[in-house]
C-alpha cells in the first residue's frame, strides 16, 4: 500500500466511526448498557469519573488490537484502521468532554458556529433523562436545523 492509500484508509475509518458512534449510542448506550450510560444523563455528578467513561475503554480496545495486528509481520492496513479509530476517539474526547460538557476548562469561550450548533444538538439530546425518546445520537454530525441558528 502506498502512503496515500494509508491516509485514505485512516480517513474512511475515522468517518465510519461517526456511524458506529451513532448506532452504538442509540442501540447500546440507550439500550442494554443503559446502566453504564445513565449517570451521564443525570444532573451533574460529583467526582472526576462517571460510569459512562467505561465506553472510552471499550472503544479503545479495537484500536489497540488493530495497532498490534497492524504491525505484524510488518506495517499493514489494520494499523491505519486503528489509527482512524484512535483519532476519532481523541476528537470525541476533545469535542464531547472538553467543548460540549466542559469537564475540562480548556476552551470555555468557543464562538465557532459549528461548535455552538454541536453543543445545542447535544443539549437537546440531554433534555431526556431516560433512555427513551432520545435524539441527536452522533458526535460530529450536526443536524442542519441546529447549525442554521448560528450561521449569520
């Protein structure tokens, strides 16, 4: 594989993770593993971690395995699929925990219309305290109805 093909594999893997995230969030986190996600929908918790953070560990396992198997016997496409998953996870952390929920006060004054729309869509998702009737299950995709509010 050429370097360009590795870049394409990484980008496709990254983009497909938005689909995986949407499906996992809707059918797993708001389904049979609600017990781990429920505290994330409750009024602010006390402490650094919540049970929902378990999903970061679960999400890291495929990336770690792909990094491992993508380097033996030599570097191959599996490594770059793992890289796409890893990069998505890093973006998920920055966007979801830092920009949206402000668990870390790194970017408190975000004025970008995309990030404002993303925060609004996520706020709409969190207005439901139970696992039913949810909406906006993705992480990077913002429905246009939220984005239009912030475009001048």
